[in-house]
C-alpha cells in the first residue's frame, strides 16, 4: 500500500505549550510530531471536517479512542 503524501511546514508555538505536548506525547508513547498529528486529526474529526475512522468490524468510531 502506498504511503500518503505529507506536507512539511514551520509551526511557531510558545514554550509552555510545546512542553505540555512533549509530556503528553511521552505519556502516550508517541513522537512529538505524531502527537501533534493525532491532536489535529482528532480535532478535525470532532468538527466534522474529515471522516471518522472505521474499526476492524467496519463500524465508525465515534468516541475518539484508538
């Protein structure tokens, strides 16, 4: 399966917020970049701007859990 194309960009974020994201990423065993992608994807799903993921049985997840 082909990997999805990604875009790179610079993000300016204050130090306190970045430290909180880094701690959260560590708690969830993700990289900081992976955590930021997760946060953004969840916000987009919750706002209805992208489709919700499907589970293994084909039903859509609505609770935001992995």
